[in-house]
């Protein structure tokens, strides 16, 4: 039910971000007055302070390659506000992908529609540790990355529906999201082709000396592509600020990883590069 209050009081409620919060109405005829807003603000400030209380979470020991186990973090320190923020982002991304799924099955999305539901923790975990000066390049499961790199959700859905508001003006569709101004370089439809691009982006960061790093993401189905090994060799040889992220969802299309890979320890594929096996069921590990 809408609060009964003067325009001045409504503006005060908006300024203090108290919309939707229950508050007393002690003014004439049950109206909200300034004292009621101040009381609600005090309650909100107390709750906000409590939400910032540190929480220590024990981490499951990580499997590593060429890393000293003693150097791996054993716990993460966070707080309720941060956790709720992560959950809110992941939930919103999941709902967007489910909406895209419904649109696709309703035959409103033309062409391909590769979804990311179930892998949101990778996205949010990396973004929690990265900044916009860092570059990201990924495969065709790119919808959520476009959002976390600054694109409104409606524009992503608009792209799927062929609308001009989309990042590719409705001409690229599901696999060709892109936001160069925030260092997001797609969205690539060719399996594994984004990894050498990631090496090039990392070389640019090193050449410019801007302190940025590149995250290049690919699936376990792409992990056997020769171009990935070539990019890894170049990255190690030139000591590029490049992080290879193999998103292992257990299947390359319909093929189980054990039927397509002789070695499923994807975190150790770099041979001469350190690697960490991370459980994406724990966003805390992904962002540590």
C-alpha cells in the first residue's frame, strides 16, 4: 500500500533509499512525517552496519598444478552485504537466461541461443576480483558477461530478438555480444578461436604497461583445440598477463569429457604454467 505523505516527505524517502521499507505513520490522518522517516533511517543504518560485520568462510582445499599448496588461500573474509550482492547478481543473470530460454523455445529468437545458466558463479567470481581495465574474451556463452560488463539486460534480450537496442544492433544475435569500451571482446562463435585473441589482448596490456590482465574463457569441449596450446606457449614464452579459464561443464555439446579428452585435468594442460582446479559451486574460491 502506498504511503500517505507530502511530496517533500516522498522525496526524503527516495533520497535515503527507504522505498519499500516499513515505517510508522504518526502524522495527522495516518500520514508519514519527517520524524517517521528519521526513525526508519536509523533502523536502516543499524541494519547496514550489521551487514558489514566480517564473516570468515573456510575454503575447500584446492587442487593445484605447479603451485605450492601452502600459498593457496584457506579462507575468505566477506560480509552479508557482499554475499547478498553476489547472490542478487547471480539470481538476476539466471532469470535472464531462463527468459532467453523461453523466448527461444517460443521461436522468437532466430539462430543459435547458447545459455550460461548454471555457470553464473564463474562470471560473478571473476568480476569480483577483476576491474574494467582487465579484458575478458569468451566463447558463445556470452549473454551474462555482456551484462556484468555494463550492458542493460533489456539490450541483451533485444539483441536475441533482433532489435536495434542490442549491442550488435540486432544483427549479431546470441554469439556476438561485444563491449569494447569496457574491455569485453565477445562472444565468439568458432570453438576455441577466442583464446588466441585473448593472448593478443594480454600482449596489448603488457605492451602498454597499463597493469591490466586478460581472462580468456573456453569450455572443456574446446580444450583439445590446437590453437589453445599455441596460445599457451606464446603466453608462457612472453610472460603475458593472461589467465586461461577452462569452464568444465562435463560435456562438449553431447560428448562427455572422458570420451573426448585423454587427460581431463584441464587445470594442468598448460604443462609449464601454474593451474588451479576450482569448484564453481563456491563463488568465494572463484573470486579469491
